C-alpha cells in the first residue's frame, strides 16, 4: 500500500484554486462557486478557532441537507477539527448522549432545532459554541452566533497552529447493532483512499496535491451529484464528499421530505449526472413517479444512480432501466467497512437482490476464521482488510469485537452474514441480530421495547422488523397489556415518539394476551416476526399469541 497523506481540506482548497468559478454547491435557487464555498468555510474555521478549540476537538453538525453542512465540514477540517454527524431525528436524551459521548465543543444547527437545543444545552456543558443556521423558522437565540456572520468573517485562508494531516479524523456516529450510537473513527487519509479508488475520477496515490491540481486542471469540473438521502448518513455524506474531492458539484433538494417529483424536476433543471439514494425506500417512489409520467422529464444528463444502506430490489432496478438507460450501482458498505461489495446493473439487465461481487480485500470467513468455500452452503461473516477505521470512539470493547486480527491481518467485521456463490459473488443474509433497517435507518429493537414498557398499560413488549416494499422493513410492536383495557395503537406509537426519534416508533402495534416468554425470560423473535407478518397480511397469526 503506497504511503499517502490525504486530507479533505487540502484537496478541496486545491480544487478551489484550480477552478474558483466552477459550481460547488446548489440547493434550489442558492448556488455557490468553489471560491465562495472556500471563503465561507474559512469564516467558519476562524469562528471555531475563536472558541479556543484544540487539535481534533469535535464539531457536531445538527442540520438537514443544506450547503452549510458541507461548508461547516470543510471549515472544521481546515483547522484540524473533527466533524461529527448528528441524526436530526433524535430526541432530547439521544442528542445529549451523542454530543456528550463525542466530547463536542461546538454545534452547528438549523433554526428549526432551536427549541430542542435550548432544552438540552445545560446537559452538554462541554459545548462552548452554538452556530445558528437560519431556515426561516424564527429568530437567532441570544446564546447562539449567526452562521452568516461567521461565514463572512475571514479575509483569507485559515489554518490552525497545529496544521492538518491525513491522521486527522472524520467521525461517523452509527446506530449499529449494539444499542446506543457509537462513533466510527476514520483517518481522513484512509477514508479518502477508500473512496478515491471507487470514484469516477481517481487521483494517483503517490502524486498527492500535485496530482489533484493536474487532473482537475486538465479535465475540468467533475460530475454533478444529487444527494437525495441525508448528508448525516454515511451514504449521502461520504459520496457527496467524494464528488467534491473530484472537483464536482453537490446538488441538494429543498424539500425535507423525499419527493420523487422534485428529484426528477431537479435532475432535469440542473442537468444532474449522478444521484445517491438509499435503496427501495427512495427507488420505489422514483419508479412510481416515472410510471405515472414517463414523458415529463429529460433525463439525458443522468448516467448513474448510486445506492447503499438498504435493499434495492431487482424488480425496481429493472423498472428504472426501462425508463432510462444508465448504470445502477448498488454498493455494499457500512460505516465501519467501505467497499465490501458492489452490484452493477445496466442496459435492461438488473442484478438480483442482495447479490454482490466482493471487493478485492474482502473475504467471507467461517466460524474458524478461514474463508468460506465458494459454492458451498456454509454461512460466514464478511470481513474487509486494508484501510479501515481505527475503531469506535471511547469504546475499546466494541472496537475489539468489530476490528479483529486474524492470522496477522486486521479486518473490519461489522457482523454481516453471507454465502459465497460458485462464481465468487456473495448473497447477503443480513446482520446476526434483530436490528431493523427501516428506510435506511437502523432501529435497535430492545430500545423500542423499553420505551413501550414505560407506558403504564403495557406489561411486556417485543419489537420486530417485517418486510415492507416501501421502507425495506417496518417496525412492528407486539404488546402484552397490563389490564383488560389495552391502550390504543396510536397511543402507544405516540408514547414511543415522546422518548425516541420518530423513525424508531412502531408503525403498527399488535396486542396479544401474552408475548410468550420462555421460562428463562428469552423471546422468540423469529416466531413473533412471522406472526406479525401474517397478522399484517390478514392471514392470521401462526400460534404466536
């Protein structure tokens, strides 16, 4: 592996120098050139230094999709700080946990969240600066600084006394399969290198900034990428950062709820080249819109759709390809493991659901730690070697369980189970736990169960994920009431929403006389999942309650 020292701020500053007037960010009527984005990021960097920060302090981004998200990321990396994503669906306790766990010293937030931030400020005393992004929802609180004031505060390039390097971190908090969110620590050099080899414009590893300057100068602006999914997730954030690194433009939708009509209007208007989504929760509404109005949009500029993070089914891929000849790239990656596998579809031929070709550094390992024989029925765990995260922030136990050394090789093993086909492709079987993936969001069942059981009318509860054509999986609760007068379904759903992010709340609640715990107190999740699916389909439960 050739030694490199990639740093996102270094790369983006070179791009801004080479093509200052090229488009960098747009959202609706807002448009920023590379020189404008660079200048505004310098302003954010200067404001952060004014807080008295130290090298590798953490900056939380509590924002919907907007140019400020990427500007603030740029500003933080300019002065050797660590950008930290924040799920904007989190409730108060979840926000406090994340910002406290991350040791955040500054938070950049949309005005829509001012009330929630006001409630939790006293519980995160390490946060010394609050940067308010105006979204028309109300005035700037007196305890915060206006983002625009900070963005326009610099008169030149800003660097911190400690400089910057490829060892500087990017931290991505993920719900994962083990409960509370945990921060995946990526060295910028490692993450950049992982994304670079998968990019449309690849920079030679040994050429450093000279290679970036030469390639962007010779080839001009990169692709126009529309990130339809949230930048706060790795799928949207990592791909958008790669598009910028290639000298491209990131296009963002204005609506905070996904609207496929707005998506196609934007592709048509902005001549978008690529779109990044999260599987069927995005792709199926897109297909429905095209089926309803097949001649409305000019999609000639669109040459690819990238997806990761949720199932993208074969029939939906085939439907999209019927409307437009393009490349559909289904990337199998996670916060802890980028580049595990890829599935390509084009020309009217869609790859089967959950079928991927392994990346060059990926193996499927059996229980004994040795590779699974292709074509066998044996089930193994996916493991990727090479450039991987350093581990989970402040969590040595979980780090040791996920990032393991086998026969002298360090692997990232997030827990994805798979079989290896005779041709070397992999068939994903899912995580070895009850984690629910709904519209790209991960839901930890026990967390929802505990929230349900705080309702006085609930004696016991179990939460499962049931296959759903729109969301991938639907969160379904099975509840054992504490009396003969059970609470209503909507009452329980709203009860959970008062304690957890809305996406974690069940969409349906089934009330049963008993959820049937075993004598040892354990629950049969598989049986309850089957029963919930039968109940939803109207077939009647198979003896699960």
